[in-house]
């Protein structure tokens, strides 16, 4: 990372690292657009009243004040002050309500932007980072098939990012309806309470959760045990999921003709479809994992968390779900389903753990050499001709010794050095190993990686495919 | 603009408007990269001490405070507080100094990011906007040829933007050395003072400026008159510029063998080269305009302002210059030359004055119809096959009547509707004018713009070139 991470939590990349981030952003955007998502960008600021709504994160807001307001910031109530958005969901819901008359629903949107969290500085936590979100928002009913499609789009995007060193990602999906139907079928009524305790499984373990279910949620020992059994259920295909779930229902006396089972069944079918359809992209890319409870008190249908193989410590790198109360105005409701990737953490992982690196620092494919400052125009014209044909070209900073010009190209990773005609051949390359043997009247171009040099016509020469583009590779 | 410009000065685009902004950003980036500029992104925040350095704009800063700090913001000295950057130059100079050991100089960088100005809300002023900058920064000497190249790169970028309705742009260039040499040749010593008065020409006119030159800068009537004559000088080619300037020197007794003339001549030659080389891109794209004085007290060499034909009221849309004191550390100096475009204002102009619009709201080329919800998987697979071949595809939100599905495509501007095989032909299109006459066993695709419909194979079908991509046109 650039030494410029000189303010804790505000990462900044060196040019060669930024190439990786830019490639990641371009790739994710490409996948979103291929899937018909519409790009929007919202302003970086929201009113305090919007930002403070979502209780949980309200402590992580950066508020703004104009320099003139310094000293009397508190004259303005918090609700009316501006703050930086901490996610892209709050802005989306405001945007949808404000522009509802001008949008076509269901509104499928992608958005890749920086977000800010006014956290206390601490190791490894970003206070500024790039998030990539997709959501589908409906005006009225939101068909359940979007709960199937959205995680698949993210799986496609994450699959593309494996070229940059991202390990295999697996989406773990659950469904609020499934859990709720099961709990109700058991006779439990404090559904939010049960979900809250189940969410603690990883931290405090089965026994403690079991005790809490009994003491806090009014569950009997056997009800509590059933809840834990549900949490242990996972499946890689829909058939398996249905079978395991139905077996669990039978074991705990949940009748298949009851209302509770009907509710659970709705969630079960959505979940089974997600798992089966994702197999077409990569078997096992989405698994049903009924332990996933984070946010289930908030989400109203599917919920997703995503983990990277061998990088569990990163936690979930792509999360989301269905929220029927995303936005509303009057009696109009806008339910939504969406997922969000924290890109900066992924880029950091790719760079520092996975060994992703740019093939070159400069986007230029060619550096045009300059023999004499008064011949610079000739070099500029060559560069302009190459650019006109879509070949990125730089011109040497000065008419230094050829060896120095080549070293400049080499430092920037520019693979080709172009020797303009006429003066070519006047000089021996640094170290005397090879010679810029251009004949008067003919340009030559040298691949400084392979050492190959040949005559070249500015109107027809093409770089070798391998060296044509700035790219990212994994070492 | 989206009704969402609900906070004055924070523009937000509707999806179809955002397409234009995105195309503008992509185009500008492409030109920068073709010219070998390296992309970086800096964090949105800088320390108060950096932001407050540049006196002139210090009043337009947004400072940040964490929610927990509300009420005791002033415990932290301004210099240590974080604020949003108001340009991309302050961050660049910090970035270069912090990472100097890891950069290759001369460092040619592009940067397209949002910047924020904590101005009082007023009509037509953006407080958040996108800026696109290019700069070349050197460690030590910065060759003058970069003063020639940088405006030409911007001219190329602006030339590309004409496809989106941008009027012809003309860069007006001047040079600090030229002006200073001329003033000194006249015997004037308060160069900054003279430049400051000359900068008022457009506002208060010749007579007033003349008076001020006499009263404030110790000029005689004839010296003042000579300064005004210099400001009137403009030229579209280098020869003309040299001739006019030398004539003016003779007329005012500035000897060509003096030191002052030598200084002026250095600026004159740079300026002449800029004007002549730009003619290769478009004659008259850069003119020498010796009236340009804004920033000449700050810049140390070339200075640039850019105006749009027929849109003078926008003021300069792309400005910059050479500043030998961009950054320094110890006795190490980093001179730079750069230009900056305020993209948001240009996009606003394109949308609201020039009539630029997206050819479609959705990036999707194809909407795959759905006959029945239980056949959705079939439609999903068709979409997946198209995407695998790089064709952006959406799937119908629901298995509504075909007419409704087509209207959904139409509203989003999606040009093709794909009818999966089997059930095709079951239904008459809305209005009964045409029929989805797909044969059982064969997919069909309909261009809903032309009405043309034909059999199509998901593994080989290609959209007509005209309808293949989301694009921007000018009406």
C-alpha cells in the first residue's frame, strides 16, 4: 500500500496497485451491465435524518461542516446537517422515492462508489472504501425470482475476479421465511428473539445458545434443540435441502399441511432454486446454510453472506438480502433485494495475500524515443499516429542517451520502444549489447522484454497480443 | 436533472443522464490512457493543514467530524481535522511527496474524482462535482515540452466530447515568462501587481485598468498603455505570434539583446510551439491570448483557460498551468504542469443545452421474454448464453402478457425481445398488429424498434450494429 495510508483507515494505492483496483472495478461493472443492471451514482452526502435512521450504524457517520460554521456547528440540528453516506442502500432508497415517477420498475441498479465510516481508527479497518452494490427495487410486489438471480450475478462477478487472485467464493444463503415458519411450527412466537440468539452460535457455541433460547425466548429444551438442529442444516442442492428440512420437520412434529410449514416451504423453495441455479455457474457456488442469521431480524426473505476459501478471517465479503421495507412514501412501498461487495478489502487481499500485480505501471504500449530535442515533433507525430489506431503511446521525457530512455520505459513496464527513422543507428545502446540499427528512412521498434527489434510502419504496426494491454496477473 | 438535486449544489443524475456522464468519464479516461497517463485515486480527505495552505479557496472547505465528536469539534485544531479535498492538485502534491521513492519521474498521472467545495448554496454552483485532471510532475527539472503536450491532450479529450454535444473548445494560452519579460523590458518591476490589474480587464475595462496600473504599480501612461497592448495580442499561429510580439517590443523600445527580452522569448517560444502543434489536432484549437492573466501570479510558466463556442457564460471549463513549486521536501523540488476539467458542469451543459441523450436507459441489448413463471429457467439460460458471448441481456420481470413485457423493454430502450421456443406463438402481441409467431422448437427475436422478427440461435445470433451498444447521441 502507498505510504500515503498516512491517515489511518484511508487506504491509497500506488499506481501499480491502482491498476489492480481499476481492473476489479471495470470487471465488476462489466458483469453488472451484462446482466442488464443500470448504473447510477448518488451524491456522497445525505441529510442527517436519513443517516441516523438505521440505528446500528449511526455511530459511524462523518458529519460535514463548512469552514465558516466551525465553532457553531451545533447551531444546526443533527438531522439537518449533512453527512457522508456509510453505505449505498440509504442513498438508493432516497433516490428511488425521490425519482419514482421517472424510473421504470422493477429498477435494477448497480452502483460502485466510495463510502465512509466514521469509526475509531483501528488496525485493518477502513474508514473510506469502495463498495459495489446491485439491487432490484420494485414499486409494489417484488417477484421472488430476483432473490434467486441477484446472488448469481454476484457469483459471476466473483468468479471473474478469480483471475486476479480471488479465492473461490461461496455464498451462504438462508431465508427468513424458512426459519420463521420452522420456529412457528415448533410453537415458538418470539421469532426475532430466536434469530438473535442463533446469530451468536459462532461466538458462544451450542450450549450457551441453547440456554439463552430457553431463558430469553421461552423455548423448551426440545424446542431449543430443534432450533440448533435447523442451524446445523446445510445443503449443496435443492433436493438434498428439501429432504433434510422435511426430515427435520417430521422429527419435530411440524405438519406439512399447517400454515407454519406453508410459510417455511415458500422460503425453502426460493432457497432450493438459488442453490440449483447457481450450480450452472459453478457447482457449490451457493449453498444453503441455515446457520446464517445475521440481519434476519431486518431482512424479510433471502439473506446472503459470502466467504472466501482460505480467507475466513476476512469474514463475509459480500452480503445482502431481501428487505420489503427498503423505502416507502405514503402507502406506496418499494421492496428490494440486493447484495454489496466491499471492494477495497478484496483489492487489499489480492495485492497483499494473493500476489496480484499489474503487468505494467503505464498504460502505454509504446515509448517513442527522441533523438534530439529539436526532433521531438517527429516523435510526437509517431505517437499521435499510434494513438489514432488505439495504441497507447508515450514519448520519451528527454533526448537522453538511448539507454536511459529504455530504462525509463522499463521502469514503467512499457514493452516497446520506437526508434524514429533518420537518426536511428547513431547510437549504441547502453552496455553495447545491442544496437538501434534503424536504417535512415525507416522506423524500427524494439520489444525490450524479448530484445526483438524490427522495422515498423507507424500506420500498420501492431504490438504482439501478449504485450498489447496493461493487465493484471497473479504471481 | 434528478429531482434528487434535493440538496442545493449536489447534483444527481437520472439513470439515462448518468449514461451520458459515464460515457464522458470513460471517453476522457481513454484519451488520457492513450497518451500514457497513469491513473491514480487519492483518498477524499486531506488534513486541514494541507487544505488551508492554498489561501484563496480555504473558505470553501468541508470539514469532517465523527458523530461522537459532535459538540466538541473545536477540541481538535483545524490543522489536524480532516476535510474533503476541494481539488485534485493538493492531493497530488501530497501523494507525490509521500511516495516519491516509489514513483518514476516525470510522473504523468490522470485522476478523475469528485471534489467538494463548502460554498454557500447558490444558483448553478456545484458543491460536489467530478473533476478530471492530468498533470506531469518532475523530480527536479521539468522539461518545457510538457507545457506544449498537456493542453494538446486536453484538446484531444474535448474534441472527442464533441460527439456528445460539446461545442468547439478553444484553449487560450499565455505564459508568465512572456508577460514578465515584457513588463521588465518596459522597466516595470511590480510584475505580480501588473498581472493582478490586467486580470481585471474583462470586469472594469481598459480605462480603469490603465488608471490602476499608474496608481498601484508605478507605471507611466505609456508603460500602462504598452501593458494593455500586450493584453490585446492574440495569435493563431506561432509565426504571427512572434511577429506581433516583436513589433510590440520594437514599438516600446524593448531591445532584443536584453535580459528581459530573453526571458520573454523563452515564454514566447513555448507558446508558439503550443499553438503550432495544436494545429495538427485542429487549427485554432489553442490560441495565444495574452489577456489571460488569471493565476499568472501563481503559475510560473504556461497558463491555460478554455472556452466553449457559444457558451461563454460557462466561463473557463478547463484551466491549468505550470507551477514550479507544486511540492517540495527539504531541498527537493517537484515542479508540475497540469490542467483540470470540471466534468459535472460539462455534463450538465450537454444534457440541458446541447441535447445529449442516452440511446437507451438499460445497458441490455436483449430482453428475454418469459412465457410462464415455471419456464423462467429456460429464459435465464438463454440470457446466460447471450451474456457468455458478451451480449448484455435482461430477463422479463414477470410472465405478463407479451405486450406488457414488450412495453417494459421499450421503456428501458432495450431494442430486442427474445421469444424462447416452445410456447412461442401462443399469444398475439398487444394491439394485434404483429404476432410472436415463433415455431415450436425455435427461438425468435424481435427488434421492437423496426418491428423485424426472425428465427435466432442463441449461440450465433448477433444484434444489428446500430442496436448493439448503449450509446449517447445528440438530438
